[in-house]
């Protein structure tokens, strides 16, 4: 079976990552104080953002991929183009260096045992528009994946009209559409936007929606997001309320999404799909076996690894899922590939170097890679030993 093609568009930046080589764990409250000095090792320069993190991982996994983004005509922009071109000279063709604009960059503080912290400059991402994605590319690709619109000013202005315009164009061209979000600061103007209304406007044009649970709760259920934060994050919330995923999945399908892939950090990933008849309108990347994909509810645990850094882990998870989808795999195998690629990612401090070839990932899974079990039993879910994942009460596959 021929492998499908992808466009990854949206946010790109230069990641500047200091290495923590002398610590096994960091206490932010004691070591990051005014006037303090924390010794670090050499710095890693890598590209970041959805275009790099998802796009270059797709390329590493053997998916023919085109990248679309904006950078500045400055030194950071030259570094971005060099890093991208090192993965393949053609990959930089859709990255426009805009005279007079600043290249976006992030300083990533990602010590062992602590979730990462970002210092971010949006730069040229703020002027990205729907017209930056060539129409002829949309007409020939299987899937368009767009990432991080909350930190791209023009894409979210006027109720995300520009983002909706891009996805309307993609659907008219026959492409399958995919959307990823990013964390939003509740204290700034972006965090104060009516994200429920924005998603209600955009999601009817989205075939595959890939937010994290934190992002989704922030935008659709702010009080639950605050509760999750107070309880210690995703793991504690899901321990207390595993049925939350089913409720969110149902809500997203009602909003027009055909597939919802919710990233759960070290608790794995959740997949909810619409009925087979609805999936038939997904465009060129729709699954080959609609019957096997229709009406599914799956939860895959993570694989056990030694975590070095979490930068880009969610983006890699998305790349693994899209790779399985474009290869015609079953929903179980596709979701397993998603968490497997995400697990490979966290074995390195940057967003790319931990991910091997598709064949290596699949071989590692086939050899019995140990799972990191969220819990031994989940109310309302059944453990499928042969597939090494959970099926929910909403799952309608005939074998259930």
C-alpha cells in the first residue's frame, strides 16, 4: 500500500536548550531564586514548534512531508533553515524568510524530573496567514496538520477567522485536516479569549483534533482545569475521574470532530472516533477500513522509558499517529504507534534525536516493550491483553 503524504504548517522556532548534566532532579523553589547560580552543561540548538517537532518526526518516520512556516531574515532564521535542511534539503522550501521580521525562539528549561518551562518570543509566527500554504500543495497532499495557533496572532484574530479559512481551503482541496493546540497563559489576552466559541467555529472543519488534556480543559472546562492543577495534574485527575475522557470525547464529536486524539502525558493517549459513515468524509487520508475505525474508544498506556526530556513529546505522539493513519494501520496499531513514538522522543533532551526510524519503533513494540500502566483496572474500561490497550464503554467494534 502506498504511503500517504503530509503538510505540516504553523508555528516554528529555534529552541535553545541548556543541558542539566550535574543533577538528577531539580527543586525549582530552592535552585531558581533571584541571585542564584545553577550550573548547566553545553547548550543544544534545535528547531521547535509544531512544524519542526511534528513535521521532521514524520519525515524521520518515512512519511513524505512538506513544511510551511515563516521565519525572519536574521541569524536565528539562518540557523532554523540550516537545521531543517540537514534533515532534507527540500524540507526548507516552504519556510519563508521574511525581510525585517524576527525569527521566533524559545529558551527551554527542562531539567531531569521536572516538566519543562518555556521563555518564548513568537516573532514571525504572528504574521502567518492561510495564504502562506500553497493551494497546489493542498490539492495534492493527503493530510494538512496545523499546530499551535494560540501563539500565532494573525491566525486567532477575529475569532480565528484566518484559521477557519485555511481549513475550509484544505477541505475544498480534498485534504484531511488535523489541528493541534498549545498551552495558553490565562493571564494574558490570548488566555482571556472565548475559546469555547472559537473551537465551536473551527472544529466542524477538523477531521483529526489532537490537543492535550490540559489544553482541552483550559479551553472547554476552565473550572475542571483549575481543579486538575490543584490536584497535581492529569494523573491525579484521571485517577479520580477516568470517565472524564469519555465525556470529552463525546463533546468533541458533537462539535464536529471526526477523530479526537487526546494526549495524556505519562498516562498515555485517548482516541475517540465518529461513526464509520461520518469518517467517510475525512478526505484523502480517511482510513481504509472504515468499519474497524468507526465508533471506537481506545486508551493506550505509555511505554516504560528513562525520561531525559519532554520537549516535543506530544508533537511526536501526533506524528506517530499520523504515520499509522497514512500507512493504513488499524486504530489499535495506530494509537500504539503514537505512544511508542512519543516514548522514543523523551529518551533525548531535544525534540528529534530520540526518534528512530518507523521500522525500529515497530520492532521495539513487537519485541514486547514494557508498558507503563496507569492503573491495574479502570472503571468503565476493559483491558485488551492482545492489543495492550483499554477499550471504553462507548467502543462499538464488533469484536467487543
